[in-house]
C-alpha cells in the first residue's frame, strides 16, 4: 500500500509549517503520527503498538482541555520526524 498526501490540504500544509518551524515540538510529532496511524486504521490495517496510539490521543486531549501534563506518559514513544 502507498500513503498519498495532498500537499495542498490545510492539515498537511499546517503540519508541514509547524514541523519546519520547530522539529522538536512533541505536539506536532504526535499529530503527524496520529495522522499516519489513523490512515492505517481506516485502510484496514492493525496498529503494531495500539497503546502508543492511545497515549498520543490522551496527550492531545489533555492539551485541548488545558490540563497540565502530570508526566505519567512515556515520552520515549515520540519518534523523530
């Protein structure tokens, strides 16, 4: 299978801009990996590490709700871009 991205899609464009501005931004990394993982899921694939996927979702929910990160999430799962 091949993952095709539309470079003109506003989500892709915004993620690219944010990643170029700060390659160490863990939120941008989470968003990029979530985009990839959801593409896998919607294409019928299984995730190798569903717990990592869930942890990313939890971090982004906390961010969206302005809840302080309590540090209990394993940040070792943030792969480089």
